[in-house]
């Protein structure tokens, strides 16, 4: 007797119902759900119509969906207006959308496994192929189940060559000195040729050395000078505090003056100029505490698909990003999982990701020339060093000796550079405004 294939029609209806309730839910459904996840032909047809309307920016409601189905003579086939009404009434809210998607995804994977297994059985019973070939076909079919669902298949180098040729020809014709996103710090840009797509850049240093300020300076330089779209995720400071820091850096206003609101005439002029510059940027700030990489991915994917696009992601900082419950209580494994997911994020969205990281306390116990940070000092390092394309350390010999209103010379140590050389870049940190400046060139010009 034929057995029932894995399916959950109620979950399929609930997902379609959520598409009618909220735009955010609709975005998520169109991003994460595919037509082959639906077992029901009617539900699959309705999903395809909803996705088509969403792609064309047509509002999703019972009228638009029924009208589109009627155009293709499919309305009666799927159950008519009555079935569309039943779908809309099948779910009261989008609260359990993630759960519904998980259900139909797992059911579709199981159906795919059954299909592949049936094919393997047929080859075994036929005994027409060589044993090695049967085993290899079986392995290929089983592995393809997840490739079909979760990733792209391996490519021949011949498929990639035209893309590389086009990129090189474009670079040659433009004669640009930098191939990636410019940070605004000349020596760093010269060594890296700009931050490249798909790169993960780890920025680490001792507490109070200016990690957040430096990352924010890069974000501001990219957003203001290069008109790049930047997403800044702050897990340690609120969006308001981050924005105030932007004003102090862009307007060169003393941070203490801005905190107290005791701005003088010249400060108000700087404030208004900074307001004008910041108003003309594509800079986005998120201060969700305990955010996961999955949530960051969803927000950034939505931003990348918007009119603004997305050129750079900054995460402040890595150890505060929440991991899954898989490694609960195993801190090194938790951080390693977050690190791997951040690398996947950079690869998927094809943008550089700057992630700030903490150093272990061992660096504070070393003195003299040995006091500079090393790769082994990355706290709960796990796979952080392995996943990073570039590792940067901020270091100052005068750490803790200067008052907050004085400038400090900072060394930016390039400890790892997968695609280039290591070394150091000299910078000046203006602590009262939270600004980093190019050291050698600006000092020489004075």
C-alpha cells in the first residue's frame, strides 16, 4: 500500500496566510521559501503568484491574487476565491512564521531524499552499471539534496573566467588605484587596495584603545566621502550614542561639550555642518541587543535589495553576537559559530564585513616590546583567526598615559592579510572628538 509522502498542508496554508498580513513577513517568505517546498500544487501556484506580484511591487490582497490567478485560468484550479479566503483566515498573526517555514523546508528535504533513494534503489536492482559507478551516483544524489536546498553547486573554472576577464578589463580601463571600498586612511588603503567584497576584517585592541571609534570613522569615511551604503550594528552602545559620536567626529566637536549641550557659536556652526553631511548619507544603525547573525543577515539582505543597496557591514562587537543554542555554555564553540556565520554573511551578500573583537587579558600582562597584540591574543579565538581575511590590532605605547583631551599616536598593526602583506600603519587618535587621522602625510603637510 502506498505510503503518504512527508507533507504539512496546514503549515503551507499558514505561510501563504502570513504573506497577506505583514510586509516584513512577505519579504521573509519571498527570500527564504521556494516553490518546491510546497507539496500541494494549488499552494505552489498561489505562492508563485504572490512572489510575482511582490517582485512587481503590487500589493498583496485577495483581489490582486485572485485577479492574477484568473488571468492564467488557474483560479478555479486552486479552489477559487473560497480557498484564498480560507488561506487568509487560516492564521491570526505572523508570530510563528519561522516555525511554519522550518516545517515545510524539512518536509521538502525528506521528499527529496525519498525521490533520490528510489532512484538509487532502481540502479541497484537493475545491476546495469559498474559497482563503483552505482556507489558514486548514490553519493552524488544524496549530497545533491542539500546542495539543491541550501547552496550553489561547484563551478567549472571555465564558467568563472569570463567574469574575471570582465572585472580586469573594467579595472584597466578605469585606472583606479584601489579595487575595493576605501577606508579613508591612505596607508591602510594602499596595503589592502581597499576592503574587498566577501572579506571579513577583524579589528581588535585593548579596552579604551578606540576600536569603536576607528570602526565608526571607517563607516563615516565610506558613507560621506565615497557615498557608500553602510550598516552599523552596535551591540554595546545605543543608536543615539553612536549618532552623537558621529557628530563629534564629523563636526570635530569636543565630546564633553556635546554631552552637556554647552555649545558655543562656533560649535553650533560645526554641529549644523555635521547635520548637513550626515543627512546626505546612506548610513544605517541598529542597536538590537543580543542580535544573532541570522537577524543581521535578514536585515542586511533586505537593505541590499533596496534602492540604497549595501556596501559595508560593521559589527561592534563579535563576542556580543548571540549564537544558537547548539553550543550553549561552551563559550569557545559559541564564538567560533558566530565567526563562521559572519564569514558566510560576507560571502553571501558579497560585501566586506568589519567585526570588532576583544583581546584576552594575557596581552595586558606583557611588558616592553612584547606588549604588542598577537593573533593568539584574540579572546575565545576558536575560528576567528581562521575565518578572518584581515586581522587588525590597534596599539599604543602610551596606552593610559595621556589625558582624554590630548592626541595619541596609534599603530594599526596588520597581523594577518590573506591576500597581501602585513605590517603597520601610523595614525593619530584625537580622543576628545573620537577621530582618527592619517599620521605621516598630515604631519608632513604641516
